[in-house]
C-alpha cells in the first residue's frame, strides 16, 4: 500500500508552463491565416488554368509572391503547432518523440520547399 499525498502524485505530471504561450501563438497564426488565405485565394485563383508563362509572369510580381510565401510559412507553422499538440495528447512514449520530430521536419521541409519554389519563380 502506497502512502502518497496528492502533491507527490502530481509532481512531474503538472503544467509544463507552455500552454498559454502555445495558445497565444496558435491564436496569432490563426488570425494571420484568416487574412492570408482569402488573399491567397484571390491572388492564386485567377491563375488556375492559365498557361505556364502567364503564371510565372504573374508570380514574378512582388505582391502575389509575398502573399503566397507568407501563406506557406504561416500555414505550415500553424500546422506544426496543431499536429504537435495532437500528438502530445494521443501518442505516448518513444513514438511521441519520433512523431513530433517527423512532423516538425515535415513542416519545415515543406515550408522551405514552397519558399524555394516561389523564390525561383519570383527572382
């Protein structure tokens, strides 16, 4: 029979003191995406079905390239934060650490690939 107090049971299982910071970060990125996604749709939408040369010329202009780049970066960082919380909630042990590392690498890799593509078109 273990004689543990409530405090002793709770040590090491309490707050990581990151919840408020993470919530505020996700709120900021959500608000950013609330503005960026419609801008992206209205700048990218007219180019659907257009010839490749027209699309390259269009995205060589600063405004569409900046909107696309910001949408990619903010979107993937928001994705990274959301998936990390989901993994922390539902995956345990070593699999949790591996899954978080893989999703962080996936997020940064996809964001870097998108930025490289936009830079290659815009420059």
